[in-house]
């Protein structure tokens, strides 16, 4: 096992900056996910760690050693690629033991190791088959077996499940998480799939345009995003952003939209206001599951809206709501019935609201249960 530390790492490809002044520490023995859209710099980050690329600026440490200039073969890292890179003319047995043969390990030890790994991955009945005769999930297990059989210090995985269908991806997510827990080794897993990152990662690093956006546990990144990019990349449907104005006058503050007003005397809101009477452009962030939809105006905090689209998804229903000039998404129960153009009312969970600066996208405040507030329709 080994920890990984990247300090002020920058990597360019001609005029493109793939990694921008990145500082990141991956703990010994954790399942660490790197999440980001295509072109975010995820694969470049893995290639820097494994040694296939070298940074122009900064350093990379594995364990206590600086490996920035070390050859890839000396870093003791196993990498599982998206295309798996299995040898098509070799059997499963020959594919898995290839790294051990390169180390000139004796046959008795090889047999002992492959028996253990094959049983662990439930491929012990496939050892004499070639990759062409295997399913996608079975080929994936073979690639994993080849990586773990030599017990490297670190495992790097570059979107290894992206070519599998939905059911196999679900199965392999469980397999990989259980395997990492059993091995207690350092896994660095790159993905563009938020479900993979949320379900497997002990911690998640969100990367965009080569720049680190946030690093934290899945729960904190989901509940306490540091900016609008992080808030939008996690969640299905993603967080709604509603343009609002902030007004501070004397001891009372208010957030206003064409359809509603949020007023409060809470100290936590003071940071939203720079001076008495000054206005600020904000984005109110609220996740679809933190909005309730009603067919009747039952309470004082109900806000009038209109159904734009209804999307039944089996176990839940996504309802697109027209709120003034904005379209927002609401998660409703599976049995919700509504028609396009129907007038409805929504209520917001005040303790789950987020306030972002409209220009920078940075989060100014995550609301909490301690805030004293009132949401009223306009």
C-alpha cells in the first residue's frame, strides 16, 4: 500500500493546459474517485501518476519517495485501462500470470497465486478460455485479476466499466468495492459517471478543465458543493439554479425572485450582504428532491407554478415546473399525476437551500436548520 501526493503539478500539451497547479493527497488504502466530464484532465492525471507523462511543474510522491523523474516500471503501479488490453491469443490463465512470468517467478508460486485470485474473482472455471469467449464482465474480471496478482503498491483504473451495459456496471461496481475492501489497497478510479463515484469512492475529487474543484466524501460533496460546477455534476437530475437578488436593509435580509421572497434575520445570512441596502445577484440552488409539489395551495409558503413537462421514470416522476421565466425540475412520487399547463404549488426545504455568487459560481452559503426564515409567494 502507498499514499500518493501531487504538489503544484501542471502539465501542458502544446497550447492546452491539461492539469493546472494541482495539489492532491490520496490516502493509503482508500478508494479514491476522480470525477469529471470528458476533457477534464482525468486520464492525464493517471498518466502522470503512473509515469507515462511527466509534469513541467510540481512533484509527485508515492509513499515517501519522489517519483517525478522515475521510470514507470520502477513505480510498482498496476493500471487497468478502458479497453482492458487483454492478449486475444492467450488464455485467461496466461493473461493473468503474464506479470509473474515477466518477474520470472517459479511455477509453484504462480499456481498458488492464480488459484487464489481466480477464486476471489469467481473466474476459476474460465482459466482455459480465450478473451473472445468471455462476456464483458468476465473480461473485466480477468483484467482486474492480472492487475492484483502481483500486488502492486497502487491500482489506477481509467473508466474500466464504461464499455459495459447497465446491469454489468452495477455488478462490477459491487465487485470492485468489495475487492478493494478485502485487499485494503490504494485504488484511484477515474470516471465521468457520478453514480460510480458516489457509490464506490471513500472520497471524490471533482476535476474540470484541469483544475481541482473540490475534494471530500461523497456525502459532503453532494450536500455541500463548493461551486455551481460541483453542484451540477452530482445529482440526477442535477441541482436547480434560480436567479435571485439579495437585499440587505437594517437588521433584515431578503432574497427575492419574481415568484417568491425569502426573508430572514439569521446571522448566517450576513455574509451575503456587503452593505446596507446593496443588491447582489445570486443563484439559489435547490435539488429536485428538496422541492415538494402540491395540487392545492395548502400553506402560506406555497409558491404558484405551472407544469411544463412530466417525465415518469417508474420508481419516481420528474416534473419540469415553470416558475416565472425559469424551468426547474422536481422529484415527485411515482404515482404523481399532472398535465402540461396545470397550475400547481411548490414548497422548498429551507434547510437544504444553497446560495451561489452568480458571476464566480462560488457558494456563499449552505443553509441550515438553525436559520430562522420565511418563504412567501409574491
